[in-house]
C-alpha cells in the first residue's frame, strides 16, 4: 500500500500527532506500507517535492508542534490558474499522484485546503481529509484539531493580562485570532472571565461597549478585559459591501480593530486602554492532551477508512464519535458561531457583554 501525505495552510499544534495516528493505524495492520510525505503542502504535490518516510520520522512527534512536512498557503481560487511558468497545477498534482502509484492521499488542513482536496476527489484521486484549524470553523465536525490547544494559549494570555489590568485600573484588549468566525475568542473569553467578548458573527455597537465599561466602573471594578476577535466588526461596518469596507479600512490609520477600539475607549472615557496581540503564539507550542487524544482517534479512523477504501471523506468528530463525512457535502461551507446559541446566551446570563 502506498500513501501520500501533506499538511497545507496555517500550521497548528497537532498536525504531527494526526499524521502519527494515521501511520500507526496503518503500520499495525498493513504488511507492506510506503508513506510518501509531500513538503510544504500542495506546493510539494505540484512540484514533486517529496520523500519516502520511515517509521523513525513518526517517532517522538506526538507532542511536537508545527509539522514535520512543512506547510504553505496555496489559495483555492488560484489552483486552476497556471503558475508563472504556465504549469497546470491540477494536472501536475494528478501527475505526481499517479507517478508514485498512490492508493490514497491524506490531506491535513482547513477550509481552503479542504476545497482543493475536494477538487482532487472530483478529478478522480482517492482522498482522505483530516480537519485542522485553530478556528474550529470546518463544517461537519464538532471540533477541529488545534482548536483546544489554541484555547489554552489564548486563555493563558488573558489570564496574565488580568493581573496587570487590575493593578493599574486599565482597560485591556486582547486580540484573538479569527477573521471570519469567533469560536476561539468565545471559548477563551469565557474561560478567562473576559468582561466583553466581540465576535465577527455579532456586530458590535461602540455605545454598548462604553456602557459595559461604565457599568463596571460604577460597580467599583476598576478594570475591564475585552477579548476581541481580529475579525470583529461594528454594526455600521457590517452593513457595507466587501468592496466598500475594504475601501474604508484602507483609509484608517489603525492597524487592527483592537487599536481602533482602544483609541475610541480612551477618547470617550479617559481611561487608559492597552492592546495585546498574541498573534501566532496561538498556533505554536505543543498540542494539549485533548488534541493529542483527538488526533490519535482521527488518525486511526483515517487509517480504517483507507483500509476499507472509503475514500472521498473527511474524518470528523460528531457527538464524541469519529465519523466519515463526504467531502462534497462539507467543502466550502463555514461553521460559524450562532449569535442566539446556548453558549452565547449562557455567557450573557453571567453578565458578559457582546457589544450588541
């Protein structure tokens, strides 16, 4: 059996653990097994940059962050566009797949990666996809690997901010990753006791934010913590088209929404407001125990699907059980936070403001 494997898009903590789960699941059940690793995501598949991997490559990587194969971003919208030398990328990927006579290609990645995986399925390749992203926004699975590890980091950051915010009676904004969805901000915000949580799915009103800060001040609480998703948007801006919004943002001097909010808060309240952006720290470090277990299970389930030739699927986690979900049913779909969902309502019940 010959299996290809690649990791695409932004890295996260548990990619190595997931690959290890696939290989261990296969190696203990398949007599003759060859694993070919493509380097730097789809780029390796396009340009034929790969290597035959051995068991030693997967030894000791359960706890290691990043990816031993490297990764890169190859936008789906450009996959059918020839490269600068006129190379047909899709045909090149198919050619390298058939050149190695692969039985299956295991692809680990997020939404964009998944769309290309589905494209390759449509082109006739045997594909298994494993859902990776710290954003937890892949449709069809309850959880993606990397999500809980990132929650731990974002929560630790906000926890540390609490002590200095309380000491100086300041307003602090912690900007959490998440352009389109707010799962990471929601979970880390609740876990760390943030006072205000701003998500892309719930457009905010500056007046509501100021009202929440003032209410805490009147209650004798001298500091306020805001957990803000990098894709948080005001009610006013949410009414603009993508083109209109891009034009407006291009004229603004603030690098991100958090700095814009900080300036507004200081101007309107006179309270000193500071911004902390943990950025790519949220992708780094070792995977948490939850993600190690999750990836071991997803990897083993992927191995089972390969042995049973159940190709063209994403291996998902649904209601605590692994499940094969057809790529054609989930590719291109986004799992967003429900503004009226239980978790948001429960957070509001505890006094957390969502700026709406």
